[in-house]
C-alpha cells in the first residue's frame, strides 16, 4: 500500500512568491496533519483535519499560511507571500484514529528554501 | 516551558554499548507516550509506544514515570543502524501530539 505522498520534495523560491505544498494521505485514514520541522524549533504541528474538516489550526504561524482539504485524498498547504523564515521541512502525516492506535504515518517531507 | 523536552545529545557510543536517555513532559494530564525514530533527512517513524508498566521491543526498553513526568528509552547492544534521532512524543487529553526536539544517537564501529 502506498504511504503518504507529498510533493514537491524540494522547492526553492524567492521571497514574496506563493508556495503550494501537496499531500495525499494513506487511503482510509481520516486524520491528516501538517507539521513543520526546523533545527531551532523541532517538529511543530501547524494544523490537522478530521474527515476533511480543519479541527485545530492554532499552530498556523500567521495569515500567510492556509491549508485546505477538499476531499479525503488530497490536502494543500499554501504560503503567500513566502518569507525566508518559512524555510523548513514540511511534513504531512495521516492516521486512522486519534483516540485509538495513534501511529502517525509521515510523508517524506517537502524541503522548502525561501531566498 | 516547552511541553516536551529532551537532551539533544549527541550520545556517541561504541557498538554493543547500552545507551539511555530521558524525556520530560509538562502536562500531567498527558495520556499517551511514544518514541519515534528519525534518520537523517528522512521522515519520523514510530519506534514504540510507552506503556505505564514499561515495555520492551527487542533491544529497546521504554519506561514511563508519571510521578516525575518523564519517559525513558534504553537501547541495549547498540548497532550501527541505531544511529538516528529519537523523538519523544506525548499525546494530551485533547489528542494533540507534541514532539520533543529529539536526542541524537551515534553508534560507532
């Protein structure tokens, strides 16, 4: 079975440009999470969805960040406009249930560099 | 204060050695605990859950001390392939997962 699929794997862009990161969760998983990882701050939860509905977006840094999940098999994280401090690895993860077995399956990440 | 704190290491140990490290958490109502492993430039993957009575998975032993609010991971007979960053993960009562910054372990030949 395919794991969580993220694209692009690497993105280099200039400050001010729009960045869109994409994620396809594991089929049948009803929770989807977006994390950001930096050396300074480690792994931070940005937002998570349950059955395509955003549940907690308190980790989204500011209005420049937005996330959508139009259907069960696709989610996007958008940054507009991007800034150098947004440079990080962005991970998408999915899981079957939050209260039961809680293993998160992560994608390989999208490494973003904003110049 | 961070929700989950770990000694970043690195712990440099020879093959065959035992290495152990802890993680502390701030929320006494935390419900579940896990160790994830992250290899360099890869995604985190679940290593093991941590149960109240402690549990083993091969060479790995996890312990939970609720009174002192810490969990530990011990690796026996360490292998070169154990070199990685180990992330402590705590689930709160609202089901949010908080990750520690990780403890780096390097096993040398």
